[in-house]
């Protein structure tokens, strides 16, 4: 209860009023007591003080009366005549005439019994000592802590010595202080009541905005940024409320930006092709993406650093590196080749380690294919160049070469030159297809007419080799969209291969076509030597030949099927070897009846 700011403000106000009234009351009571004491001694001094000549005459008269035998009575009458100046009364302030040597009561306004109840005060003792010493020292020392006030005045005359002792029991000041205390207590109670009411009002004025700020802060902490606090004043609390509203708006905007960036990073992290794993300083995995598990062939969250990469680079060695240094290794996981990069998250020992993996399997394969491609091109061009050079040197060096022999040599040179030209043209065609610079003119044409045109072109070659070219397709084939010249080049290559690689005499080449849904298909089958199973996956690779010697004898470059595949793929189709009964091979070409766009692509 007392921990609330509301109650603290109330208690502070109560303590403030109580402290203030206590200090004021104490100050007033002390000053009243001091004033009453000062007034007492001032009145005595106004009668017996030596500073006034009239007072000196009065004192001398008292001494003269003291020398008389019956002077005691006169002295009493003289003091009673000064009762008004001395403030004497019968209740609180009385006087006594005492024997100056024995201190015994002789006369006065107070009776003997009341004097006997008085104790020997310091002032009285001072006066008696003064009489004994023959001096006139007055006992007039004040004590604010005492419950009385007194003055002892020695009066000596002749053989006689008296002490005029004036005593005040301070009942008046005590009554006055009591009444003042009651007034202060009443004022304190009223002040406390008023302060309680004012403190409640003040605390509510201060607490309600703070409570609203607290409630709003709790909502902001819970993620609710939708509401704002109404600013009801222009004071410091109003400025604080405005600042808090602005802060909440900025915080919401900042958190939205952070969440957006985090979502982008999470999406990137989850879908990036590179594998990423972060490790704590103890080697446990903090985060990982699906690519990491896919590359390593296991769920990495079940392992730690030592189990995954401890044999490659120890964890402490990586954490000991200073950024931007890193450790790299190449891993072979199954049929994958991975480049591993390990780097510390921070320069401290507790920062952890970040691991990034790149799958370079395709890159390495492409490098090998590039090397093989360069070697194949070199080999394909070296043989005809060697032949051309050999026959040209022979013609140059032989003086009496027969005309027929020379023409034969020139025919070989021309043939080898044509062969190199075909290789270069095929390479250029593949290059254009790879780079997308080969123009594909999409038009509507009759598939039947295109197949029939290709069959008529190769029919003579098939007859010369003793093959039967059998047409199984009908004239009901649909109109399709595509580059007719390019597709005829594909069919020419496939049918030509079937004719060339089927042994002469008795061969059967079948060409069939049909419709399947939104696609058309073209099958070219032969009963030739076929393709071994180990070579079927690579039959469309560049420069790949099942029988290299026979391919070169037939004038092949090893690029025909590669070009055919690229053209078919540009038409969003496919070309592949299919199941074939008996000896021989079947190649199937599948093409969409309609392309996404007509025109040049």
C-alpha cells in the first residue's frame, strides 16, 4: 500500500505539515517563555536597577528603612507600592522579606508556609553570600529550563540586613503555553485534514497521467502500439506524455522495419542455395537452414561442430582467428563437392562460429566438361587439319604427280575443309543457342508437311543404303507453332542418324507421329546396332560418340544431337531415347502444339 506513489505523496504532505507545525509551535512557545522571563527581569530592573536615578533613590530609601528598628514594616509597604511595576499578585508572583544572614522568613505577600515549600535557589544563595561578604550582589540569574523565576536583592542598613526575594511560579506562562499548544494542535489537525485533501487532489492530478503512462507502457511492452494517450496539460507530465506517444510511434515504426528486414533475412536464410550453420562457443548449433542439411545429407540440428567439421578445422582454431580471416576447406559428401568457409562471429572467445557451404558440384562438372569440350574440339579439328597439311605438302613436294592423284588429294583437302566448316558451323549454332542469340521464328505450320518434307529429303539416302523408310503417321496431324526450319533440322538429324548407324541392307527406319493432350510426339525407330545402356545418358552430350571411329567415317561431328536438344528445349519440348523392342533405337521428340508467344524469340 505504502509503495504506491499516491500514498507516498499523502505521507509526504502529512509529514511536511506536521514538521512545519511542530517547528512553528516549538519556536512560538520558546519565544513566549523567553519573552515572559525577559519581562520579569525587566520589571525587577525597572524598580531596583541602578541605571535609573529614581531607582537608586528607592533602593537607598529601603536601606535607610532597614537601619530602623521598625523599618521592616515600611519596607513591605514600599514594595507593595511598587507591586504594579513589579507585576506582583497573590497567585503567581509574590515577594518575601527574609533575614539576610539566616534566610528566615520575616514578612511578605506570601505566607511562611509557601516560602518553606520553596527550595534554596541559586539566586537566593547568591544574595545570602553577598550579605555575608558585606556586598550588595543581586541574585538575578535566569534559567529557561526551571519551572520558576526569582530575584534575590540584598538590602543592608546599619546593623540590619534583609533580602527582598521576588518569586514567580510561571503559572501564567505555563497556562499561556498550554493554550498555545492546544491552538497549535487544533491548527495541526485542521492543517492535516486540509493537507490530506490537497495531497489527494495533487496526487490524483499527478498519478492519473502516470497510471495512464504505465498502462500504455505495459501495452507497448506487450506489442500493442494501436492506442495513444490523450495529452491533457502542457506541463512536464504533458510533455512526458507527448514524448511517450512519439516514442511509441517511432518504436512501432522501427519494430516494423526490423520485423520486415528479419522476415527478408529469414526468407533468404531459408531459401538460399548456400548452406549456413551458426555455432555457439561450446560447439552447439544455434541456427541452420535446410540447404545445410541437404548438402551434408543429414539433419544437422542433431549434431555439434565436432561431429560435422571437427576433423576439418578444430573449433578453437577457428575462434582464434581475427576477423576478417577465415578457414576454408573442400569437402566431398556423397556425389557432392562442397566448399566450406569457417569464420568467427566476433573477435571475442564467446562469439561462436559461422559456417557457410557452397555446392560446387556443377561448377566442377562444368569445368570438367569445358576441359573435355576443348579437348574434343582440338581433337576434331586436329585430324582434318593434319590431313589437309599432309596432302598439301605432298602436292607441293611431288614434281611429277599425276593429274588424277593430284585431283584425289585436292578432293580430300576439300572434304576435310568441309568437315571443319561443319564443325565450326555447329559450334557457332550451339553458341548462339546457349547465349540466346539464335533467332527462333515461331509460325503456324503443318506438322505432316514438315515430317513429309524431311522424309522425302532422306528417302534417297535410305534406299542407297538398302534401308526401308516406313511412314506410320497419317495426314491428320495438327498445325503446330514453331520454327519449321529448325524443327526440320532436328528431324533431319535424328532420321539421318538412324539411317547412318543402321548397317546397310535390310534396315528398317520407322517414322511415326501423333497427338497427346496439348502436345505432339514424333518417334524415329530403327533396327540397327542400338546404343549401349552405359551410353544412353550421354548420347546428347557434345562431341560424345558411341562408336567414335565409325562416326568420323560417316562424317559426323558429335554435335548433331546436342544441337537438336537445344532447339527442342527452345520450343519448350523434350527429346529422349525411349523403350525399344528388339535391336535398335527409338528417339522420341515431344513438342507443344501452341507456344506461349508467336513470333521471333
